[in-house]
């Protein structure tokens, strides 16, 4: 529903994010680079790092956070790739005046210019944020709100960085956030219900 509500704003938000005053701002450019890299490859590095550190130090909590966030990132990545490939939406950098440029199946085998919907970086960032926040509530309930603010805040900035880079429309980011959040929450819930699963 949020994706549909944002769609009418895609073109105007894309054009605003590409204004010279915004694009020439060194602080915004550097911040966008940091959060883009935090989403990809950062989320995978964080997830694997948490799992590995937990495994090496015999810290079950840390290992679970890393494992569940990795599962969420993988699941949302597969779902995202299928939707991107089927939807075949052109990125704003292709033509910023055509936010509704979808073509069924065009995303398969393309070089990426027609895989805009949803944002993969946002999928990964929100998958990590949701899994870490959900899992942290079991072990550190007093810090869960702070952890949520930090992780979801970082994920939001990762999504905004993709708009700044003219790689995604606002609706791509919103859908990526929704799928990523669902993936993170479901990965934690599923593993809680099936504790001995391989």
C-alpha cells in the first residue's frame, strides 16, 4: 500500500534528488557512498562477521543474530531478483521523466538498467535491520528500541542513498524496505519455531 501511495511522487522526488545543489554537496555525496556500501556489501559482511565471531567465541546469541540476518538477506535477495527481473522497470538514470517504464520480463539478462523495482540495497539493509532488531529483543529487551532506531535509521539512509545516486525511484525503496523487513522478521520467527532446523 505504501508503495502504491508513493508512486505518484516518483518523478518529482527523483528530480529533486538530482538538483545540482544536492548533487554537488560533498557531505551528501560522501554520506550516500557510506550508506550505499553499508547496504552492499556491508550487510553481508556484518551478517557473516556476527555469525563467525559468535561461532569462534561460542557466543550463541551473536551467532544466531548473524545467521538469521544472513538468511533474511538471502531470502529477500531472491524475492527481489525475481520481482526485478519480471517487472523490468527502468531506473531513473535511464529516463528520469518515465517512472512508469515497466516491461514484463525485461529485467532478465539486462545489465541492470531495467532492474529498478525493488531496490536491492534497501532489501538487504532492511533485512539486516529487521532480523537484528527482532532477535535483540529476546536478549536485550531494554536496548531493543535503541537498536531498532540505529539499524532502521541506517537502512533508511541506505535506501535514500540509492535515490541520491539516481539508481532507484522512491517506490522502489519503499517496496524494498517492506520486503526486507518482512524477510528479517520472518527469518527470526521461523527459527524460533523450528530451533533444531538445519
